[in-house]
C-alpha cells in the first residue's frame, strides 16, 4: 500500500491552480500547492 501525506498535489499557483487548491482544501482534502517561483503572483502578467 502506498502512503501519501497529501490527497491532492497541484502544480502551478496561477489562477486555475490556486482556485483548484483552495476548493480541495475547503473540502477537507490534504492539499499541496507547488509553484516554481518564490513569490506567487509576481511578476504580474
């Protein structure tokens, strides 16, 4: 059996990834949001 600390892993903290992670977390799923940049939302595009 594979054990994981997370139910959902979202890669990319853009608008879609951020909303997806938020909805998962609000529904009691253990959620990890990964972003390659140090600051989410910068630079603004």
